[in-house]
DNA sequence: CCCTGATTCGC
DNA sequence: GCGAATCAGG
């Protein structure tokens, strides 16, 4: 496969959206994530910051005879994506509300285990709501072994989707959701004996 | 081990 | 220009 205009465009688009190189590669097909990253660099958009004063600091000494001279600077400009101003308005429920939905699901779909929304730290919930804002909002079919399967919204409405963010290896949820889903059953109770 | 992006360098 | 191999880190 070659980098046609369209493919490059898609690459730019996805990279701009914050998609990972592997995801982009997978989407494009015929290329590896390395190819994508390589291209990204060649295109000069390695840094997702883009505008502003993205200072490319370290000027490589040109030449790397030493097998492992890990002497690279670690520029972490922490580019905070300027929150896109007002994105229309959500038709139905602008406020997805926390996962405080009834634990009842019409069909016995192979949904992930219902999180025990008993005593979840407010902070964890806050984190989740935060995360849900940038969730990929996947449908059941789009879920893979590596996407967060945390359900959001009411399955009986259109306002239902799955988190879809990268899940923790071995876990069905992303980090944030793992936090609330895998609460260590009651703090007290279980007495070792 | 899973993943991420970054860099190098032979092609 | 391309991208596998490698590196460095979470």
C-alpha cells in the first residue's frame, strides 16, 4: 500500500482526533502502526499540539553510533486541547448522568457485568463522567477485546453507548471504569479467617 | 504482557 | 519516502 492522498488525509484526520497510531494503521489497513508513526513524523505532525509555540527542542546530534545512548530530551508540553467551544447540544439528554441507571436490561445480552453502583467514591464517579465525555461511544458491534465495554445511558433509548476507550489489558473496561467497576467488595465485611 | 509514540537507518 | 526494528515509557 502507498500513501495516497486519501490515506494521508485519513491519517491526518484520525491523528488529529487523537487516535492511536495502531488504530489508524488498523483503519487504513495494509500498514503497521510503525508505518503510520513514521508517516506522521514525515508529515511533521508528530506533536498533536500543532499550533502555538510547539518548540522542537532537541536537535539530534545527527548520528547514533552508540547502540543505546538514551540521551533524548523528554518534551512534554502537555498540550491541553483547547476545549472545542460549544458543540451544538445533545438532543435528548445533555447530561448522561452517572451510571445510575436501573440495573435492568431488557434482553439478556452478553453485556458486561453490571457494576455494583453501591458505594463508589465520588471521585471515581467524577473521573468517569469526565471520561464519558470523550468516550468513543461505540455500539455493541464495535466493541473489541481492547475497548472499554462500560455501558452508558439507557439501553432502551438511543442515548446508549459503550465507552469504547482503550481498555486495560485483561480487563473489559478502560482505566477509569475499571476503577468504579472493580470495587473491592465492601471495605469491611469479608473477614479473613 | 498489553499498549503507546519516537527514532534510526537500510532500503 | 518508506517502514521494520528498536527504543523508551505507561
